[in-house]
C-alpha cells in the first residue's frame, strides 16, 4: 500500500501572505532565519497579519543555515514556555526544517533527536499546535514535504527526519517573496528542485500520483531556471511553483543517493545543499542508469532534449545538467569547489559509509554499498565519469 500526503491547503500567488489574517488561534510563534525576511518587510507583514487575526505573537529569530540540534532544542523550549496553538515559519529551507523539528519536541518533550531518526517513527502531532510554512526560496519545497534536515555538528552529520506527521498543515507560496533572492541562491535552490524531481521519478517508490508532478517540474525547471537566475520576474514566479511540484513528488516518492551524498559532504565540506546536489547529480545518473535508463530518458524527453534512443537521451540529460551548472557558475566536481585532496581523503570513507546509512539510500533505484558509494564519490571529487 502506498500513501500520498500534502498540506491540507496550499495558497499561491502574489500577496497571498495576507491569508495569515484569516487563521484561527490564540497564540502564534513565528520562526525565521537570518535578517532577509525582516529587511524586506515580509516578517513585519506576517506579524501584523497574525495580530490582525487576534493572536499574540512571539518570534524565534536567527535560525542558522543548516540548523543545529541545539537550535532545535532551544526553539522547542521557547515554544513550551509560550504554549502556542499555531506555529508559523517564514524563510528558506533551514528555518522551516528547524521549525518542523522544534514542533516535534514542543509536542513531545520526552524525545531526543536519536528517538526520531528512523524514518516514519515520529509520534502524532497536532495535539498542541498546527503548522504553517511560508517558503522564501524556490528549491527545498519543505513547505509541502514530510522531511526536515538537522545537523549534528559534533558528529559532522546531517540527519534527514522523515515522517508524514511533519508535513505542514498549510503552505503559503507568495510569489512576491522569491523575487528578492540573489542569483547564487536562485541557482542552488533551483538545482535542488531539479534533483528532487529527478530522484522522485526514478525512486523505487514512484507511483502514478508522483510521476506527473515530477515530469511537469522537470519540464518547467528546464524552461525557467536560467532565466530566473538572470533575474526574469515571470521565470521566478514559475520556479516557485515548479519547485513545489517537485516537492510534492519527492515527499511521497522519496529520493536517492544524490541526496544521501549531499547530506554528508555538505556537513563535512560545508558545500551548500543545492550546490552539492548539482555537482553530484550527473555522476549518480551515470551510476543509476544501468537500472532505470528508460525513466531518465522520459525526463530527457519532457525537457525537450535530443536523442533517438534511451541511451542517447540520458546522455543528453547528463550534459544538460552540466550546462545548467556552467550557466549558473556551479562547479562540475567537488575538487573544483575548492575541497583539498588532503581533506577529501581524510573523510572519504566515513562520508561513503554514512551516505549508505542515510534515510534517502533505500529508495535509490540501484543497490549501493560502502565500496560503490566511495567509488561514486571519487568520480564526483575528481570529475571522472562513472562507468561501473
């Protein structure tokens, strides 16, 4: 039996942040990351709308990129003291992911991170609060997904939490907000979205609900990502919707080893998540195509890429991803990113081992062990094709 889960409500369009004033509740906690949402006025607007709805509002500010276990526990403790019946997060993937985890430990203070690392092991939520997610970036789609990524810096590991219980109750995609993204963020988050759609389509758990979403996302991302990077307003709007479609697909079909490796190299080498995915994806496709050649070929077709055979189409897809990276100044290898060979060799085996253990690995279409994962990682580091 399969399951397909989304937020109950998804509001989308320009100015739809205003929907916050129609929500019901007595107390709202609003979680935000750095200063961008405040500088651009969106945080103040969100607070004003919640107060207009008659709620007392408390802020939790300053969630860092790649949120830490400590930040999550601190935020949950603040929530327990304030006792909100509505939790709202506005920003990119980091503050929303952190808020999902805070929500778990707000409602279940007896738990620790290690208690919820096994996929689909999170207890029921919504006994104390509902959750609204407002995405400011066009890539993670965490506003519609059952995932959260939290970093344990003491171990140098990013942990993906996976459970339908942490799917937000409401997602707000206000198209005014992503217009403010700088180009590098557009590039990294956009490639993250393309990775989501690609991995969802070839996942072991893809199905008739997720496939159309993944294919539409791939088609639209190839049409609009570079233009969005260059500042085109309509393309920015399209990317914000497309990344959400990709999120709907991967939240239900799950992902693969591009993400498994990206989680681990991001934590060790401090490569932004979307950039890591962009670097890794062609190498993973080269590895996986022995198992799912025709499905990658499907994606090449919807992207309008050339090729008479499935093999030719998949080569076109690999090359097209490389061309997107080049157009947006993303390096083609981990070494080109600036990671020294000494540092790489020091962590290579542990990264490969931990990637095999990652929650995204079981759904990858081709089986992988420590030895194979290490060889894929070597190719991605040195920029060599995967031929095994």
